[in-house]
C-alpha cells in the first residue's frame, strides 16, 4: 500500500504514542522492581535502572505465599477455561447451526445474562455456596468464572461457526454422519482459531478476577494471585519495591502463556469477525 | 435436515442450566432478599414488602451513585472508543512489526486488575511516581498533583486507568470489523482520487458503524460493572466522589451490614441495565434492517 508522506508521519506518531501508552508503564514497573529503594522513590525518576538488587523479590517470596497463589490462580484459570469450552462449544453449535424451537428466545436470554451487574449475584451466591460447602474452596471460583465467561464465549463463537460453509456439513449429513460426529470431526477443527480466542478470553477472565475471589476465599492457602497480591498492598507500609516485584511476578506467567498462543487469539478474533 | 430437536436441546441444556443455577437463581434470590429485612448473610429475615425500595429511592446516596455511574459509563465509553478506534485504524495498516503490535497491544488487558491498580497507583503517586516529575519537568504543573485527593481528579484518573485496561480489547474487536471491509472498496476510492479522510468518512465509518454499535453496548455493560479498580484505588472516595452503584452495593452489604438494602440497589441497577440493553439491541436491530 502506498501512503502519502503526511499519512506516514501520522501513522508513525500514532504508533509511538500507543507504544508509549501501553509499554512504558510496564517498563517502569519491571525495571523499578530491580532498583534499590532509594532509587525507586528518588525525586527525579530514572528511565533505566542505575542500581541492581533482588531484595524485593527475596522479600516477596519470604513474606508471602506467592508461589501458592500462583498455583491456585493457574488451577482456577485453567479449569475455568476447560469448563467454559465444554459448555460453550456444544451450545454455540446448537444455537447457530441447528434449528429447534425457542432458539431465539433462549439465545437472547443468555445474552441478557451478560447485562446484569455481577455484584448482584455476589450476595446470593455466597449464601448458596455456604449451603453446599463450597465457600473457601477453589471450585467455587471456577464456577463463578465460568458463569461470567460463558455468555460472551457463546456469542464469540457465533461468527466462527457462521464462517463454516453449509456444504461441508451437508456433505457429511449425506454420508450419514451423526450430528455429534459432525461437531467433533468437522466443526471443531474448522473453528479452532475461534476456540483458541474463547479459551484465552475465559482464561484471562478467571486470571484477573478479584472481587469474588476476595469474598469467597477465606484462608491464605486458597488465595489466588490477585487477592494474595492485594494482601501485600495492605499488609505493609507502602513498600513500592515489594509491590513492583509482586506486579512483575504476576505479569510474567500470562505474558509467557500469551507469547505461546497470543497470536492465535488475535488472528482468531480478526478472522471471525464481530457481528 | 433430519436432525432431532432433542439433540439440539441436549447440546444447549448444560450451558443453560449452568447459567440458570449460577446467575438466574441468585438473581431470583436477590429479588427475594430485597423484599426482606436481612442484615447479614445467613440471618433470618421478615417480609417487609417494598419498604426497602421506598427507602433506597428516597436516599440521596443512591441517586448520587446512579448519577456517578452514568458519568462513569459515558466517560469510559468516550475515552475507550476514541483510543480503541485510533489503535484499530493503526493496526489495520501495513507496517513492519504490525503482527507483533497486534498481539501485544492486548498486554494491558491480560494482567490482573490488581496489578493494573498497583502500576497506576505508583505512577500517579506523589512519592516516587513517574507522572508528577514528568508534568513538573514539562512545566504543566508547579508542584506534585494529588490525583486521588479530590473527587473530580480521582474520578478522571479512574476513568483513564479503566480505559487504559480495556481499550486494546475493544480495539481488537474493532479490528475484526475493519478487516472485513473489502480492500477493493479502498482501491476503487483511491482510483477515483478520494482523500484519506474521504475514504474514512465514506467507507470505513459507515461499514464499521454496526460493529461500533455492538461494542458500545458491550463496553457500556462492561464498564458499568467495574468495581475492583475503583474499590482498590479510592474505595469510592474521596467524599463519595467515585462511589458508583457497584461500590455502593458492596459498601451497603459488606461494610454497612444492610444486606437487603444492598439487594434492593442491585435489583434497581439490574433493571436499569436490562432496560438499556433491550433498548440498545432494539436500536441496533433497527439500524441493521435499514
């Protein structure tokens, strides 16, 4: 594509602006976590660390059960992702490829589930979980996170399913393949990018969730990363070095996962378009 | 097609039942709770009819929270959409590194909210934060600004932080809409000598409008629900300056121990959101038909 000089300049300016807006805060946090305390609170902040120390990380792992939080978060996020996919894929397939009575009404009901404030269900859910003995247990968080991710996940799969040509399915039906086999053998491989996108969406939803995890989990050993991390904030006088180290450790796992499959998320989103 | 309806129902049933149990049933319970006088979780309550509704609707705190929620939602929608549209347009161009940029722009959305909160609390802080020295160096302010010290600046800062977290996500959804616009349209426009602005105005904008509409609805619902960022940064303060409806609900239930009253506010908030969602989706359907 040929762009005029002016347009190119504007593009470069925009890119620089957004790289700064997204990247700089992260750079400051990660580089800040290895600065000595005096440098962190220095009057004139340094763009590049002038000192090097791992004392904040040492303190972080000594003073808190950070590895435990990390494992809990991974368990919750991974289980939520699997459960969301198990529920969303068949439902989306039925909604968008099969014909059955009340389909429209049911689909709209699911979308409406997306439209009410999540904090509304916090109080009744707590009571419900208390009754069945799920308070202070990780499955409670998995259930909640799936509930939040599911409506949007079904909606996200819609455009991917719509992209599969009807002929492929019809040919399989002619060959006498049962519906479930069609779903498993034909649809799922064809909408793999969409499934990857939904999976990442569900994972991130669970990974970042704070409110329910802070109310439904009581004991330190069951805490997820966000809640454990917020515990560090309150526990000490503001110790920025410790917080920056904690933030860095909380950022690294998702960044690592995203480095592996992040491209699938984005190309999945852009290939199956919004409608 | 000779597919059985029973099978279709069997495929949607798990998802539907799951949502009914985790969202539907609690919602019914919230309505029940709002008609009683329960103060703490698990305590028995008496039926009090619409007393709670009368009390809440007469309470200025409710109306000021509702007003703040409206300001919050509109301000976030404007800032998020503007940033997201700009990013989406940039990422829709071809330039070296665009694939990397498309992947990593989402960075702000994949880190836990609590981390987002700490990052910005630090950057905006008056001791050691990066923003104040930068503003002073640039000569914009003379002494450090307490961003969370006054209601107005606190709310504006919160809007910025929340939009910072969400704009890349919205941008990628917009990008999905942009990539569906056929290149031939732009080619034809260029041959006809259309300027970049005309191409945007006549091709991009009208074709992207439906996507923007859907995203505006989703974005509104998402930002209305935001609680953790506000709670962790300002706890609704200073002086109630950032006490939106979700914050008020949480405070009433877990700090004020007035569970039924919190449920009442929840039900009212739900009604507002549902009304918005229904009106908005109707409007979108209508513009689709045009």
